[in-house]
């Protein structure tokens, strides 16, 4: 994928190690200023509720931005992929003004706590937590390690096994989670984010300079258009069908993201952080995930996921290679450690407390689970080595969980009187339906609509199944309450 990068020199390796060490030291210095570490779930997983807006913005931005974005989105080598980030801006607005107030009023540590309270049943919370954990373990964690390890392997030594780099990245990431919890993750995200975004913008400038700031001449129209055809990764009509629901799920109900927004002392502070993250999403991120890929197409042709690496090797001065490698590693570490911390939170709060016993010290349990998940993720890295496009694979796999899970939130927020078993029926239907589409119906040509469109069908039918099950199987009457829960005006 990134096979054309030159081998790093000794000085570049030293620069990389020193920069990572500096970020680690700065993070430790900030984290040690915390007033207390009482081992509670709020302390470990919500930073004691003490994150200011700047660290919330940094944590949200860097949890999402990693090598699967830099490499995978640039690997499509077209402007069209910017829609993921542009639409993400609106997803963050919905998080700030719709979901954050609800999470804070319900004093949530995990998003699944809200579901338990809305459905007045533990079973739906357990199911959704299990699905989140399954997605993190099988998709998010190993994919982040794979893309980062592959990049470092190409830069530092093609003869070194990819699992070696994956193990190093996983070990450093686990250390942040084990010794600092969400507080360390958020601080590290913010500090490293400055370097990552700065270097990514520099690469955009140098890339444009390499083609005399002309990416239009002699470029196929499909590489520059923002109106996707039916055979493109994002057909234009899907922006008005499944895209918005994908963004709502990812930014507003996904534990990996929302956990950061729940770690502020007040709703207003959380909203400020989310809004800053939204501004970064719309003003900076689209450029850094599509322009280098387009320039790479003009310079090298259609090289797929190799585009970003080849371009960096071509345009970045040698003395910056070490710094760039450090930022690539930091991007992977921030994403992996954030998802790892969220996974530990889900297990500790939603499973261990409930089925094994009360957790006296979440720091100790977090350490054990972090090591286990880190090892598992490294072992799963080889499964991603045959992927043609990392970003497209991840988006399609996410549909297995995203729309079924979102259906539980939609029904729970907009209706009263729906029982947990009914919500489970809707979620189960959605997983089975989208799984059948992904692995059988679409490959066989039985259903040919785009996967983003099919997500709408999955979401709508999951909601219908939940409401129908509630009435027909469990004899309950659902009452539509609209946005009264969001406004804080719902009456029991």
C-alpha cells in the first residue's frame, strides 16, 4: 500500500522517538496535576468530569482522525470523499445541541445507560454494549493498528514484520489508558493534534506547490467533482438518504466519541468543545484527507491507498520525515487509546459491575482489560492486509452495527412506553438484515442499491419492528413524545 516510501535514516528515527517522548512527558505533566484519582468509573472513564473545552475538542478530533482517514480517504484520490467530513460537521452539531444535554441530565458514563433508563430494562443496555464492544474489538482497534503499522513499516523498514510495529503502537496506547485513563487520552490527543494537523496542512501546501497549485488541468472530471455518480463511493443522492443517519450514529451515539463530550464539568463547556471540534472538521479536515490524494493522482496515476505515502516521500524534506513519522504514530496511538478506553468503560460499567461484581478500583480492572484487548487487536491485524480500501471497508462494515443501534436510540428518545425486549427485536432484525445484504444479497446481485441507501432501509425497518413488537408481542402502547426529552420537558 505504501511500498514506495524511502527507508528512514538514523536521525529521522531519533527525531520520531524524541517527539513521541516529548508528547508523553507533556501529557504526564498535565495529568499529574489532577486533584484526585479515586478509582471510580467517573475518574477513570470521564476524567473526573474535569475536561475543559479545549481537551474535549482535541479528544473528539483525534479519536476520529488517524491513518485510516489520512491513508484511506486520500487513497480514493477524489474530492468526493470530503463529504464524509463535511457531513460530520452537521453530525457534531446534533451531538452538541441534541444529545449532550440529554446525556448530562441523565448523568451517563456510557451512552448505553441512557437506553436502560429510557426502556426501564437492563437487557437493551447489555445488548448495545456487546455490539459496541464487538465493533471495537473486530473493526476499530485492529484497523487503526493495521493502517498505522503498515505506514511505519514502509517508512522504517520493509523487512520488519508489520506485527512488530502494531505491537509497539498497541503497547504505547495501552500505557496511556492504563496509567492516565480518559484524562491522559484527551490531553495526549490535544497535544499531538497540534502537530498532526499542522504537518497535514503543510503536506497539503507542499503537494499543491509540487503541481504549481494547479490540480484542474489534465485531471479527469470524476476526480474533482463533488457530485458523485451511481457507481462512485458516495452517490450524490445518498447525502440525503443514509449519510445523515451515519453521522448521527457516529458522532452522537457512538461511545468512542460521546464519552469525550460527557467528560466536561458542565453542558455548556461540553458544547463549546464539540463546537470547536466541528469547526476543525469543516475548516481543516476535508482538505487534508482529499487534496494530497488528488495531487498524487496527477503525479503517479491511480495508486489507491499508496497515494498518501508516495506523495509524502516525494514532497516532504528529509529533515521532516522523522517528525512526520512521529505524528503518524501519534495519530494511531490517540485513536487506539481512545477506543481502548471506551471499550474498557463499556466492559467495566456495563458488564463487570452487573454480572461479575462491583468494581472497587476501576484503575486495576482497566489495566487488565486494556492489556487483553491490546493483545487481541494485534492478533487481528493480519485480517486487514487484503483490504483494497481501508476507508470503504470500514464504512461498509460499520453498517452492521450502526443503524440497528441507532434505531434503539431513535425509538427510546422519540417514544415512551416501549419495553426493552421490543427494542432488542428491532436491533436484532437490523443486524440480521444488513448482514444478509452485505454478505449474501448484494454480492449475489439480488439487491443492488448502494450500501448507504440500504442503511436507511435497515434503520426504518428496525424502528418499525421495535414498535410492532412492542404492541403485538408485548402488549404495550407506545406514545410519541417528539423532542420533549431533548428539550427537557417530557412528563412521565
